[in-house]
C-alpha cells in the first residue's frame, strides 16, 4: 500500500508538471500569434501608405505630361513651345483628333484612366475637355489643378485658366 501511495504522488507530480508545460506552451503560442497579428497590421499599413504614394506619383506624372503636352502648347515666333501656355485653337481641334482611329488608344497609354480639362477663369467661364477615360469601378480620384495661360492666337490675347487633372484610383 505504501508503494501505491508513493506511485500516486509521483503520478500527480507528473500530471501537474505536464499541465504546467502545456499551459506555458499555450501562452507561448498565444504570444507568437499576437506578435504575428501585430506585424501583419504594420505591414498592411506600410503597404497602404506605399500604394497611396505610388498613386500620388502617378497623378503628378500625368499632370506633368498634360501640362507639357505639345499638341496644345503655345508656340512663339521662333517655333519655341511655351510651358504653362495653352493655345485655344489647338485645344478646340484636339478633341476632334482624339477620337479618330487609333488616337484614343495612343492617348490612353499616355494618360491612362484620368480626366483632363481646361477651365477659363477670367474673363469668361469656359471649359474644354482634353481627355476623359474613366475607370469602370474606381475607388476615388486625385485632383491636381495646374494654373495655365490661355492664348488666343487670332486676337493675340491671353486669359487666365486652370488645367484640372483628375486621376482615377
């Protein structure tokens, strides 16, 4: 009987140690799981921030391409293109050219999914559409206004305007 009591005490001590070991392993894996969740959330926020930066950079690049667009820029007498100056006659005829044949596909490679239009601010309120290709299902848009001078080569008068570049995300 004495032997059985010693054996029972030994089994109880073993069971207690095994339960302690299982509890420690459970806590360890729980801490590892929390660490992984925390790391994944940090990675997601970093990736989202990088995505936003990429979209912003892309929008700025499209705005730069549009503001130095040779098809609509003013030309001086020495055949020099003026940046920040848009020829109104070229602007009006460009919209017709855009939708002819393969032109639409070419300009899609340049401007992707965006909308580019020019607004005359002073003295009148006119709007000219340069390019408009909307994304079928977009989450939002990034708007970039670019101040420009609008030149009428017939009357040789310049007006104030804004080129708006809306890039669809």
